[in-house]
């Protein structure tokens, strides 16, 4: 299970290769997500209403470790079990842990979280699920599994995204103003059909699974245009994935304008723009298991 806004529907290998949407590109965009939004992710981990510093943490749908490393930094005595269905993502996470010298504090587990039986994940004090819960085929069962997994009094943090981030001014690109908004609208219709739990209010679902809601907040991300190369690459990877979900609904004129943005060697490449910003929201629920 990977981070939701990075999941894309299957397309032909030729199409994925042409628009940079292969496995390596997904790993890069996950890493860029961690780099560009590091401050906001740290703000979420700092807000968590933990009762004492957790020693055992599980990161469900860890991707390449955005949450894992933020939690390791926030809780320096903690060990994190990072769980994902992708062997490639887990290899990248393990490599990053070794580079950071924290490999002794990280255990990686490859598992399908939609399976009825999970591998042994210990008895954590904190479970973190960022942009992974809405991908579960039976989220009620997943929530009950997490409730049973947690230590008494343990905390479950659910973090969800408000769709893909936005980067362009409304007047861009010059030949097709409003292109990004139309791409988002088409992508949202696509995901409404294929990812039914996207945008869910997890509060009532958590309560029904036996949790007590201890906090809920929305974190607004608004990073002003800075010419940061990482923001440019983050925008490129995001638009590549937007294209996958929106391609069938875009006009030929919009698709041509989008492909000009995605042409990294062309004069209209999104990498050449100096007016990019990062705008999105993340919703967070903190839910307690009873003692």
C-alpha cells in the first residue's frame, strides 16, 4: 500500500514510460513529497496527543518512509515497523535508514494490508497511516485490526490528503488558463469511481471501530513560489500522475497543453517555470484505544 495521491491506474508500459510514471518515478515523487512537505509533516507529528513518548510505532502504508523518518525524529527512543506492499519502496526506505544511521531502529515488513490476517507487527503504542487508509477494500475491518493491534491506551493517527497538490497560478499556462483546475476535476471524478473511500470522514468510522477521537485538525500547506528545483520536480511528478487519471476526460487542447508542461526538454516545461507554489490540505484524526 502506497501513499494515495501517488497511486495511478494501470496503463500501458509505453504510456507510463513516455510520461515518467514508472516505479522509479513513483519512488522519486514519494521522496520529494517528504522533502518539500517536511515542515508540515513535522507539525503533524508534533501535534499528536501521545501519552508519553511511544517506544514501538507502526507505519501502515509507509511508502519510502515519509512518515517513518518523521516519527523517528519526533520520538528519538522509538523503533518503527514500516509496512508496505511494495518491495521497491521498502528497499528504498531501508537504504535511507542505513544512510541516516537509524537502521537499528527500523524494521520493514512487506504485507498486503487488505488481507484478513496480518503478520506479527508487535504491540505498538502508536500506529500511523498516512494517505493509505482510503485504499483499503474493507476499511472497517482494517480499523478493527488496528484497534486490536494497539497497546491499551495506544494512539492511531490517520492522515489523509485533499487530492493532488496544486502548483500553477490560475492564469497558467498562458494558452490554456485554468488547466490545472480542469485536470483536478477530471481526476477527482476518476477517483470517485475507483477509490470509494477517498475524502471520507474517518471520525465516525474510527468511533464505530471502538476508538475515542482525541483530536482532529486540518493542516493547510501553502508554500510560496521560490524557484526551488525540488518543487519543480514535485510538480512534474504530480502532473504526470494527474495525466494518468484525467487523460480520458481532457479536451485535445488541454491534453496538448499538459503534454507541453510535461516535456522536460521543451520550452514550456513545468521545470522551467518560476511561478510554482505548493497548495494542499491534510486532514488528521488522532484516535485512542481504551485502556
